C-alpha cells in the first residue's frame, strides 16, 4: 500500500491500482449518456426489453427465475389465505356478500395489488412504472401487517376456542366480528404510522472520546448519514429535509456510509435537483462517501435481484452524480485530512464494485498510517469489528441494517449483527451504526426511526 496525492493536495492511501481517473470516468459516463440518448434505446419498452435480453445473455435469468419460481407459490398462497380470512370477516357483518358477483370487485382489487410488484418490474421507465412501483412498495408493507394480524387472530382463536375450553365464548359470530374490527384497526394504524414515520428524519447524538491528541483540535463534530436509497421511495423532498438537519449540526465533517442509491439509476427522479440540494451541505472538511450493496445497477423484483455472471458495478451516472453533488467517493482508499486525522472508505463487503476484486483487510488499511493520528473508517456493513479494532482504527461508522426498518424486523436484526444499530465499543474502537435516513422495499418505518447521527468526537 502506498500513499499518493489526492484531491486538493491531500494524501490518499490505497493500492496503486485504486487511483481513480476522474477524467476517464467522466468520459465513460458521457459515452453511456450518448448511447442512452439514442431515440430507439430511450423509447421505453424497447429499452426495458433490451435490458432483460442482455441479462439473459449474461446468464442472469436462470438463478433469478429459480428463486422466483420457488417463492411465487408461497406469495400467492399467503394472499389467498388472507383473502379467505377477510371474506369470512366481511360475511360475518354483511351476509349478502355470499355470491360470486359481490366479490368480483374486491378480488380484482387484491389481484391488482398482489401483481403490482411484477407489473412494475416489466413496465418501461416512465411515470406509470414509478406509480406502480410505489403501489407495490406500499402493498408490501400493508401485506406484512395484514399477515401478522390475521395469523395472530387465528392462533388466538385456535388457543382460546379449541385448546382451552372457551369455544362457546370465542368461536362465535360476534367474536368473529370483533376480532375482524380489531385487526383492521391495528393494520390501518400500523400502516398509516409507518408511512408518516418514514418521512420524519431524527437526529441521534453520540459522544465518544478518542485517546489521541490532535494539534489545535479538542473535539470534532461528524455527521453520519447512510441508506438514503434514492429511487422510487425517496427523492428530493426527503433529501432536502436531510440536508437541513445536517446543516443544523454545524459539522466539521459529513460522511455517507453507503446505499446512496436503490439499485436502479432510472429510479432517481430529477437527479440534477437532488444533486443541487446535496451541494448545499455545509461542513469544514467536506462530504465523503463509500458505496454500499445497493449502489450498483441491477433490476430488483420484490427485493430479489438477478444472478449474473458479470461483476456488479455502479452505473457511471451514479459516480457522476456524486461528483456533481460535491461528494468525494472513497473506493478502498483513504485521505489524511488537514494533516490531523485519517478517513478511509471501504467498498461493500459483498459487492465491492468497479475495479476492486477483493477489498483490503483492516491491517492493510492502516499499515502505512501514522497511528498517533485518529483513524476513522467508513464501512457500509458493520463487519470485521474486532479486526478493525486490532488494526488500530479509532472510529468505525456504518449503516446497512436499517435497524430492521419495520416490526418485527427490528427484533430479528439484533440476532444477525454484533451491533445492529447504535453504539458499541470494541477494544479502543468506537463503532456506530445508523438506522439510515431512507427506506428500502416497503414504503414504511415502524418501531424504528429514519435518522442522521451527530457525533461529537473528543480528543485528549
């Protein structure tokens, strides 16, 4: 690992193969933009079909369709189960809903919602596709709580009515009506709250002490952001709120720990406006970012992606967007800022992106650094905490987990990560994981918050 001259004369640390040629990247982006400007390729359905065909030629489709084929019956059976339970509740209130003609419209509406995610996937880019994507994302959130409510009600009915001797009380038409009303209210409340809560960005403060001396600096304010997921769910309005919250912190440094995008560049609405909003971020040392597992170009269907033989990389327009937004992207490289502290941006653990086959180990990251200076690492996924601490890292800043985003995900996620969200000290290293400023998949947040983290770092 060798140091080399970086932007604004700062010293960057990384392998010589990792030196970024911005002029080359810009040329590549312009070439792609030129191709995209071709009327034939930009003509909606043709562009979509070409993308699917290219994926099949690369061998993407078989793995994806195998997963889809295996899970489709589960999805359809779950929706059929819900329809039957809802039909039973409605019949308990309105006996005339017993003929097929009365159910034609409700069944058609549910079929539309069930198929919305698939319909959106195959539509060409455009406003109709965006609308269908939003319908599908809202439906996925509602579906989760309909399933939870109906399953909970059925289990209680089974327990109270058949296992325990209370069948004469609980297995009645009256109790069926009451249970249905309670479930409907719970589903409605959780869904509405989830949509509203997802749009409110909170500020979570942290204070940590790094046992190192920095000349002329007793403390530093860092704002950590992650998981914005610019795309169908998140756009300029959420970005503007985030920038306002960041600027209120009077930050010395702003860092973005990956998942800036949501897999598809075409999903970003009005990118020029969003880039202009991001340029409004104020900080003494600038804005830096690393990429996450969603900062690549790939089609996504209900959270599942195509298996492809080629390396998954970011769309060049994503890179150009960050440059236009005055955000410095660190790809397995670091910078010595103002001669006072190091900042290193790691590529994603599973999808390292363009030009990187295997990301550097924690020991390789710090090998040529002066360990008397604070070392800050930006890593999308909160992995290798012990290794980073042993390598001399002082502050490890992460995202990725969303803190589970929706109940019961916020409980399950704690079983999957050593630090699923919040603060953890590992040896002398401080690890902070943010739940993220945006959302992924279902257009909701329940039992968790969208946030930015305001971190005050004290020095000796």
